[in-house]
């Protein structure tokens, strides 16, 4: 709080006398008279000085990824203008960010991994910038800088909206991610066919300056120029393609707030097909020129999948849908917002159901911290069980649950909450997370259970949620305390014992005496 202006000595004495007189009154029935407000000279009524501008935090405070994200501001929009020379593996780009200062800022930082920065402007004026050294990696080598610290020509006032333009270039590459140690990194991935971007958890900063954490969502515009015959696929709606002869510029607009790890860019000689989803939602699928009908069969059913998921989770939350089937067999798939990216061979219908379910759980409502990852993966994995129930009936759903229960109990899989950075993509978040939702459905019944899921998306639309938030939300919708349930099913070290899910004991074998 700001300091209170000092009173002159006479004013203090007058106030003390009034208080003493009131306290000495013998009457308890009559209310005490309020002491007179002492006159304060005009010079003493000056507005307290505003706090001095400070340097914005160099991280957002996620314990799994120290140094990731930044504090002191909120980014509202990114405008990314990218010029690609795939032959030279060269990127020349300008990122223009519109942001709002949450506190008075003398400086602030952005996440940017390894690329060269030529200039930075804040509100059209040149700004100082620095790339602080980062500690060496596990092998002792110095890592490329991951921070871009910007000092504007004049401090930014609390609440002020400002723009930052960063001109940068270089040869982007993947950023090492401790949650996926078996891969060289995440983010920008150059391939024989072109390039693909899959950034979960920390790869967005491998190709553009950003506040690289799910807590800071923003809208996006893209203008990406590439040589023919390449096609560009990015999030949102394709607004135009401008032909420059041997080169073309693809312009996309993503008007729904999006976490940085969900932003994608894909460049290859793609073919496309389009469809119409529920309520007229445009669906665009990018795929290799030589993709077979068998590879595309699941994608052609995407409008049907969206319609089924809408029945369970509520309206699809974005203005567009679609997907990219890569030429390369990148590991698995990623739920990039409006445009999931699938490695070749990973475009099975069940995987498509999983990634589309993420559009509600993970994309529209993103995790507050990465330790809350089960709110992404547990929900999308549970959607696979719901799809089995839809296509094959209740017996198929029960079979999914029974098999998951067997594996979880056999392997003593731990709590899905806070699995550690190395467990972000483990069975704890996927299968154990899905089992929590099955247990909750059994606990509260179908009507309440699906109301919990729909209203979770409604109330936190385009925002974030933590595990504690979901636990409180479920209890509020159910209208009763669910603490004991969540303690047993969510926070316990192993999946609780459930008699009805235990494998049936084998029947005794009858033997002939003396046989």
C-alpha cells in the first residue's frame, strides 16, 4: 500500500484529544460521537508517488521449467511475418507483439532460443536488448541463449498497452526439452519434405519470440512467404494466398486465444481437402500428395467425430478445424489448435479422436502449470473410451476400463497430478488420468458427470485451469463434497481397488482321483 501522508503535530494532538474525550464518556447507551476530522494542509494531501518501474520477471514460475515464460505483462496478439528459404534453411522474420503491462516496467523479457536478433522497437522507438548467457547443458556445452531482455526507451506504465517489434533471422532448430529426453528437441523441425512445428512443451521459442507458457494466451496473424511449389499450413483461417511469381505468401488468422505451444507451421508440397463440420465449421486437411485413401479415411470422418464430441463436451470451441498429415513419421501427433499435426502412420481414427478432444481439453482450457498435464491427456484419453462406447456400445467401454485398470494396478502407476517433468508424457497423465474420469462418472452419474465436463469448458473458455480448480468445480456442479473421492482416485499413490474391475478368478480344474 502507498504510505499515508504525515499529519502536522497540532492535528495529531487534536485527534488524540477527541479520542480520549470519547472514551471517557460515562454514558454507554448513547453512541459515541465520531471524532472530528483534523484539517490537513493541502501540501500534505499530495498523491503518493507511483511505484518505480521494475524489471519484469525472467520466468513465469513453473517448477518443471525454470526460466520458461516471463512476468510483468500479458501478450494479447502476435503478428508473425516469416520469409523462408528452405534451400538454405534460413528464416528472416519480424514478430510484432501487442501486450499490456501488468506493472510499471523498466524492462521485460521474451523467450527466444538461439536465433539472431537485429533490432527491437517498442512503440515505434528503438529499444536496447540483450541475450543473457544461459548455464551449460548436461554435457557441459554452453546452450544458445533462451531469453531476449528488452529495455524500452521510456518505462512502460502499469496498464499501458504497447507494441514490440523484433527483427530476427537464422537457422531455426529444435529446442531440447527435459520432458522428452529421447528426442533432440521440440519446436522447429526441418525435414526432407519441408518443415513441421510441434512445440509441446517449450518449443515455440525455437522460431519466434514469445511468452512461452500456457498461462499467456494470445491471438495470432501469420504471413509466411515460401518458394513454389510449397504450401503453408498454420493455425486458424487461411485468408489469402498472394502469388509473387516464383514465391507465394500465405496469410492466416487465428482469432481465438492460443497457448504458444499449440502454434504450428507446416511447409511441404501438400494436397488438401475440405469438409464442413457441425454448425458449418470449416474443416481443412493437409496431406502428402501420395497419401492413400486408407491413410485419409479417418480424416474424412472428422466432421462425424466433432459432432459426437460436441454431444459430450459442448460446442466445438473454435472457428476452424482440420489437421496436417506429415510426410515424415514424426513421433505420434500434437493437438495444435484448430490444426493437429500427425506423423505419417499416426492418422488412425482413435488418434484423431484423441487430438480433437484436446481442442476442448488442453487447447480451449489449458493447464495452469505443466504439473496439471492430466487435465489435457487424461481427458483426451478418456475421449477414446467414449468413442468406443459410441461406436461399439457399453460393453466396449467397459472393456477399455477393465484393461486400463489391470495395467494400472499391475504396474502400480502413480498419481496423475504432479508426475514430475520426466512423467509429463507418461501413463500417469494419460491412462491414470482417464481412470480418474471413469471413477468420477461412476461416483456422480452420467448426467452430472457430463455437466461437469461441459461447464468446465464454458466457465474457463480460452483460459486455464489447475487440478485444484477442477476438483472444486466438480464438487460445485455435483452439489456435494468430493474430497474423499479425489483423494482416493486422483491423489493416491496407486489406482484404488475396485472389486467389479478385478479379473475373475479362474475356475478350479476338476481332477480324477488317482489320475
